[in-house]
C-alpha cells in the first residue's frame, strides 16, 4: 500500500529528500550494509525520498575492461528484491542504481525506483554512455532503450537520469516536457590525482554549472548524488580515481539548496518545494516561447 | 578588404574581444556618440571583435506598448550604414543590435554583424521573444525567421543570439551543431527596484548559470553583454528598470574569464582562445554520444 507521504505545511508542499553520498567499503556486502544503515537514518529523519549514487552496490568497476566483471550483474534479480525490501521496510521512495543483466551479453546501467511499499515504480536505463580513460562504460553498458520518461511515484514525477546524461540539455528538457517535477542524477565522477588543482576545480565547477543550467532552463529542482573516496584501478594500468563527492541540490530558479563536501560520506537533507517550480515558470515562461518549428536539427548528429 | 586579424602566438590563436557595457544617455545621438568613443578605445587596445548590448542605440523601449515607438525603426537603413562605417573606420568586427524595419507593421529585434571592412557579415533576427511586465517585446518584434545560423567572419564563426534566447539550450545547441566557435548574447535585462535583494541575486545568478551551462554543454566560449543603469517607464505605469550590467564571459569548459559590475559602464577585454574548444571537446566528447534517435520530442510543445 503506497503511503501519500508529502507533508503539506499550509499552502506549501514540501518533500523531504535525502541524498546519500557514500564510499566503497571493499566488498558489496560491507558497502550495502553501510547504505542500508544510512537509509535507516534518513527514514528516521522523516525523509520521503532517498537517492543513492551511481552503481552504489560495488566499486566503480569501469576503470578497466574485464569480462569477469559481468558476473556482478548476475545478482540483478536478487538486487531488485533486496532494495524493494529496504524501500518497504523504511517506507521511502528509493532511487537505486544497479547493474542490469537483461540477457547473456546484454547489460544496462539502470536506475530502479522503488515505491515506499516496495513495488517497482519504474526503471530508467542510462541513455548516454561515456567512454574515456578510466570510464570505459561503452564496454559494459548497452545504451538505454526506454527513452526519457519520468517515473511516477507517491512523491511526484521523478526525472531520473544517470551521470553522463547530466551533460545533455536534451535529456533534461525531454524529462521536463513529460512532466518531471524534479531532475535526479545518480553519479560516479572524480578526479585523476595527477591533474592540476586548478584543472580539478574547473572540472568540478563545470559539472555543477551544467546541471544548475538544467534547473534554470526547465524551472525544475536538480539533485545530483555522487560517490566519494579513492578507488584504485584493479588492473593496475591507471592510477585510480578520487571520486569527488560534492553531491548537490538546486531549486527550480537555479537557487542553491545544499552541497556536500569532496571527501566524506554524508547524508544531505533538503526540503523540496514541489510547487515553487510552477511559480518560477510563471515568472519565466520559457516553455511558452520555444521555437519548436525551428528545432528539428537537434535530431541531427551535426548540421553539415 | 577583410583583414585577417587573429593574432597567432605560437600555437595558440587568441582573439582579443571587447564587451561594451553601456548606459543610455537620454538621446540616441548622445548614446551613439559614447558608443563610438568606446569602440575607438577598444580598437586602440587592439580588440578585433567588439560586441554591443541589445538595442544599444536607444533606451530599452519595451517597458510599455506605444505605436509611436515604431518610428525608431525608420532609421534602419541609415543605422546599417552608420555602423558599417564605424566597423570599417576602427577595423573591427562589430556585433550590433538594431531595431529592424522590414516593412510597414513588420519589425524585428536584429543583431547585425559587420566585418572589419564595413561589409555586412550577417544578420540574426531574435528568435525567442519575451513578454512580461516591463518587457513587452511581443508587441514590437516579430519572431525571427532566419533560424539559428552562425555568422562567418574574419575572426571566426559567431553564434550570435539575443537576450531571451539565452534561456534556451536548444538555441545554443543548434548554433554549436552548425559550427559556431563562440556564443554571443547582446542583452537588456534588469531588476525592478521593488524586488527583494535576495530575489535580485537569484535572478542574476540564474541568468549567469544558464548561459554558463551552454558553454559547458557545447564546449564553446560564451559572452553576454548587458546594458547598465536605471531607465524609467515613460508611460508612468511601471517604476522602471535597473539594468543590471554584469556582462560576462566564460570559456569552453565553463571557466570564468571576465565579469563586469552591476552599476558602471565598462569595456571588458578578453582574449578568447579559439582552439581550446577543440581540446575541451576531446576531453569531454558530448557531441559523440548524443542520442539523436531519441530527441525528436524536443520539437513538441509538450509531451502530452
């Protein structure tokens, strides 16, 4: 039975949301144990929506290409049952990020959203797949084929996207045009230690800036939940990645709501005003004035 | 004769650009005189590209709806000749923003780019037209019908857009997909004095954030040139607008380049590295991974 869980303070409808920024604890079991503990804390704090980072069950395994790693997806069905029970037990809508085995040789990077009664509210298969040194995702994940569809839940329509999607204004816009009330990005992004400090800052700033831009352009709150901590490349080829944390939230006017640091596990709580987006869109009616008759070239690779 | 004016410092091609943030001097003549003086200064400083703010010849006349105001567009042909001569005399590529009279009863908000020999390099008719209290542009300007086409000049392909366009990721993307090397936004945006200080800050931050997002998403430098100073509503209905200045530039990684204040006329100089965009796009190959087969709903008003 789905609980209608938003809290109505007078005229303003707030949704208490928890962003769980976490590190990897060396094994899946130890990591999950910590995640569950943090979800319990969030539920005790009355969070109604809990968001986990990308591929939160394990290390970020895309630092190299290894066929053995596909074994991690063998537990896909069990993983669904497990997180279903966690959502139900804690009475929260839970955004997870799992390694989906769809068939032998066919895998996806899939966000699964569980209702607070443990049912599956919906899935989103990561649409934009990166591939660059240390992030060899094209080897592991078939690009998603479910499109950009918000997931309807008891706390609102969630525009769940994943990591590399965050750099694409098209993805955010398509979610907004389908009625998403919030944009949510589970993420695993970090620095190479050898990069200069100013380059690290530029990368972090750009990552925040592009997503804040989606909030403004679409009049929607934006939440990103990133992994934290150093993880080595177990192939020994690369020097590993320092995941930069910095999970954040902006409101529908692009206003700052919350920001985690770059080094610690943290649960960030935000009260999302689900009605403010409509107010902002009345002030700034961008959707009214889109020149849709002139946008068709967006579907081209390049206008050449 | 077009001069090839970019300065090649070893392997790096810089383009010295001047952003002229200006106030209105009570008459068109006085305002233009000041603008020309600032362009001369910029040329003496060796700027190759000079960018003026939106509707820089006059006050921002859209604070009310008045049929007499269309008289301002009667000088369209003379205006073209005048700014052509200024561009030629100073040997700069000049981005102007003019009130175009196309026919009786048919007007556009048009950016005209002049080559450094005085020829017209191209025009852009503002595509997205706002309409909200104090910014009644739908009364004055027919939405542009030239599409989103970069303008080819001796200093590069300029993705010239105007003001309200800056809130639309589609416009920036279409310019990028057609080979724009820089995004340029002449602008007239400001505060109402009655707005609370924190609301003013949110508006300013959002305006910067969304355009910085375009830089990151497209791997392109972004420049916005805004008007400054208070202008009353000569109909007496509204209390007038304090144009907030804050002209700025970000590089192709979204990195900060320059920023004007909110109260003074200023010429901001930036050296734009026209090759850095390619480097950034190699690091972050967003164009490689766009899911164009799934973007067609961008051309819908809403996905309902």
